[in-house]
C-alpha cells in the first residue's frame, strides 16, 4: 500500500535560511541518530536545498556578468600570497 504523499516543503525565505537549514541537517545526519526513513527524508530535503542555493548563486553570477559587461575580473589582491 502506497503512503500518501506529503506536500512539498516550501522554498526557504532566503539563501541564508537555506544554508542554515542545510547545515543543521548535515549535523543531524552526521550524528548518526536519525532513522533510515528520517535520513532519506533529510537527504531529499538537502538535495532540494542544494538545488535552490545553486539557483540563487547562478542568478547572482548572471547579474554580476550583466553588470560587468560579461567580463569577469579578479578582485584586487585575490591572487596575492600571504
């Protein structure tokens, strides 16, 4: 018998909120205290959060390309040795 599917979790309110949730999930999973079912659910949610974060970062990179005229430049001092 198939389980009733639960509604998909809402998208996080921000990139930072997604990272915080993802970090908490990783900590829980690394602790080894989750059941197999909870681990699978956390993994699925983590994949969704990762996809969301990548999308936000891709959008930000595209905006930077537009602002920079499609010429990405290194930040001053980025290659300086310490």
